[in-house]
C-alpha cells in the first residue's frame, strides 16, 4: 500500500483550505513493461496549482474530485523494467502528491548530478525556466534598462532579477518584509528592494526609477501591478507571469486601472505559458548550470518536512511565508 493526497473540492472564489485535500491509502502501483516504480523524495509547489484545482487554467487537463493532487516532484527508482531508468536513479517531473508512482519516463528528466537534487524543482525546474523565458522572450532586456520585478523574493522573481543584472540592467524588486528585501539586495544583487508591506510602492518606484521602468515582470497582479504600470517608460515591455495576489481572496484580480498608460507610453503587455518553450529547456538548463558554477546565480529553497504537511506547505505560498522555492521533503 501507499498513500496519496486526493482533492475534495474546486476552491473557486475563496482561499485554499487544508480540507480541500484528503490523505488516503491506495494499492501500490506495479511497473509494467518499459516502466519503473519510483518512491517520491521531494515535492515542489507552485502558485498555479490552485488554478489547476479550480479548473480555470485551460492549458492543463481539468481535475476531478478524487484525483491525486497534481504537482511536480523528484522520485527515486526502486524497481525498473526500463533500462534507461536504473534502480537508484533520480527523476523529476509531474509526480503528483503520492508516495509511489509508475512511469515510462516520458515527461520526466534525469536529475542534474552537478547540483543538489532539489535544484531540479527550483532554479532548473519550471520556476527557473519561467524566469528565463519570460524575461528573454517577452521582456527582451537591453543593457541599461530598468526592470521592476514583483514577487521578487519568490522562486521565479529572484531568478528574473539576477538574469537581468547579468544583462547589465538596473533591477528593482518588490517583496514582503524587511528580511526578504535584505536578501534581494545582499545576496541576489538587486539594486533596490521595496517592502510592499511597509512602504508606498507607487511613491518608491517614482523615487527609484524617475524615468520609468523599461521592463515590468509581474508575478502578483492587483494593486501592485497598477502601481508598476503607473511608472513605465516609453516602449516599456510588461511581462504578465502570474497573479498570486488573487489567492488572498480567491477571486480573479480586477483588470489594471492604469492600463491606459500602455497607450501613453506606447508599451506592450503580454502573458505567456512557459510550456510553450519546453523544447528549449535542455539548452536553458545547461546555461543556468554554468552560471551557477561560475558563481553568477544563486537561489533559495524553503524546505518543509513530512508527507502529511503537503496541504499546509502549498498554502505557505499564498500566505507569503515561503522564501524562494517551496519544497517538501517526504
């Protein structure tokens, strides 16, 4: 037997609750021809997971009540009928919230051996790929640009800012709390950080970027996005990556009130789904690994423990408790 977390609700229009999940015991799966049985070692958590539960994200298959909660993770092969997946090897991909799972390897990647395994869920995982693709495909940074990143201390935002610094941009991060803002400047190399919990974001942006932002990388939406749109430069590029602010109420955020500034500044605003660039992930990962080995890129992981803590660990994202990539060690 093995255990898994199943969803019990579609939490639309309200915050996520631990009761939206049920821990159940099921029969342990057995690998067939060409398959391997893996034991889950770590789970990774992303804000988009609530949207998957709500069935508002149409780029992924809808979830039904009783489904195993969808999510990324790292598993170790403990039994194999696949020569490409030997016993003891580690693989990352969509494991789901389950202690054991079977796969033929499709959609999974061998864990990068040069770095700690959990890097495959963070800087080399979807959050790292999202940072790279959003910045370079949509933001298109140029040396001398000023970029403002919301959710800057998160797994995606912190990588965006560091990549922009490597492009010789001036980087301003927006984060919640003095500790996160200090990390952005002292460890991640941001030029400035705004504590949205204790500072006036709109006023501070005008002080820090008097000529406006050339790039806005938004992970938050809502009022923070409005404040950033109020201070954009001519021909600015606004990258719409996420809207974690909506999880405070459960409602979709209202449309930006300052959108007319796109006209005044002749700016562009675009969203993206990182999976559209999946064919480029191997090349991007190699470049990211080299940057890390060269000491040019750092990241944070917030690792909790215990399979029973999965719902609470996901909720840390929506409460702003995580520092960097949220991970759970099983």
